[in-house]
């Protein structure tokens, strides 16, 4: 598996969705996996006025080098879960950046100067039996695109987070991760003439 960090030193990611869509967990998983992989990390979680239903946004910077500010003004990657977040944060994406959209909840306009991947994460997670794992579907898609870490590293972090009473959620989260990765792999195969 090619490692994104062999050519790029820093990845600035903005994760955004409704409170309750798991943006904080998604950010935490990526941050912990990056730290376990020896990278430097800063993160800045932020919530709207009400936690559930308001906007939840997570700024995450992963780098081989020292990071001087946790605030992202121009993102390499946007992972967006809902329409209000799309409208609010789409202008933060740098030219030719990665835009990963949950098309179950977003109707996007034609976004120029971006590499756009559309994943129906809410629909996929609903078919798995738990709409709350849509964030992990998006994580799987992101890993398949950027290849930042091996899925095994993310699963180890998930296992750590889902200990005790939450251990029974590991299986569905693993399925969500795999489904997200498969979604990207199948679209890449379709685009080959």
C-alpha cells in the first residue's frame, strides 16, 4: 500500500456534519491512528449551539513536521456529512483538494477545482442496520482514497475506543469501514474505460 506521507508532509482535514453524526469520533480515530503511526497531530473540535442537531466540525492536521496552528484556513480534504455543513465549509477547500460527500444527505452543485467522491454513507450504514456508523463508512472511503494508514491501524483504534459495554459495536463498525472502502474501489474500477 502506498503511503500518502511519502510524497506529502501535511494533510489538513475538515470533518463536518450534524452533531450526533460522529464527526468527533471520526476525527479522534484519525488523530489516534496518526499518533500511533508516529505522525504529529493537532485537532480542534467545535460544536454548534446545540450538540445534537447543530453543526459539529473537527479540524485535524496530520504531519511529519511540527504543526504551528490547529486552525485550518485552507483544507486539503473536506469530509462532509450534511447539506448545511457543505454550504458552510465548501469554500475552505484548496484548489484540487479532496471533497468527500455523504450523498445520502447532500445535493451538491458542480464543484470545480476539486476531486469529488460521492458516498451514500447514511444509506450504506442503514443497510448494515445502524445509521450511526455512517461516519465509519466515510472513514473507510477516505482511507481507500488517501491510503494514510492501513485499515488494521484504524480497527485497532476502534477496538480501543469500543471496549467494555460498547465491544459489541466493533463488528458493525468493521463492516462499515469495509463497505466505505469497497464503495471507492468499485467507483474507481467503473471509471476505467
